[in-house]
C-alpha cells in the first residue's frame, strides 16, 4: 500500500533497491524478496469461491465510498429477482 508512482514493482530485480523505492513503507519487504513469493491465501480463496456461481468485484482505492452498500444492494437485488440460483 502507498507505494510511490515510480515503484518498479515487486517482480522487478530492482524491487526495494531502486531510487524510486526511497521512503516507501514497503521498501524492506520488497528488497527481502518476500513480496515475490506466491500468496498462500490464493488457494484458500479459490477453494472457498469455487461453489459461488456468479462473482462481482466491488472495489475502490479509497475508503468510505460505499463499497459495502453497493455490495449489499446488489445481493438484495439479485435475490429479489431470483438470480441467486
């Protein structure tokens, strides 16, 4: 989170070492190589969502914009139209 615009990205060999990394709160994590490792939670999420027929991603880079409200209203609307089957 809060990576500078000049961030080379975690998959880069320069991750955590480039001049654009200076002052980034994730600099040590990127430089250590830990950020390159696969996220162990991905498999768990995949398993949990495998039985979900339809998925809609509601996201924002900012808090307090109504993501939960939109998600709840979508689920109510789909259920009311019998789209949960």
